[in-house]
């Protein structure tokens, strides 16, 4: 998996977890204090979020940071 592929899969995983919690993209972006357009870029795989931002996303979703990297769960959809 190259960097772009990783970012796309990570973005899909973040979107999956966010939607499973019933949180809109706008609401999550407010919770983590970034613009909605940046959240959209993360979820579409067009940017590489920092490790701290991933930690913050996990905190606000009430999950463990390692859950963000559980790409196997995407196959279960």
C-alpha cells in the first residue's frame, strides 16, 4: 500500500466510524476544531492528518486511536 492508498483507506475508516456514531462531518470538524473542508479532505484521502489530529479524532469519537487503523473492519461493511 502506498501513501495515497493508505490515506484513502484511513479516510474511509474515519468516515465509517463517524457515521456509526451518528455524528455529522460538520459536527466532528467543530469538535476537533478544524474547518469542515479539511475534514472532507481527510475523509476523501486528499490530505495526511497528523498523529495528534488522529488522536483527537479518536478521543472525540470515543474510540481508541488504534481503531482508526483497523482497516479489516472496512471489509465487514
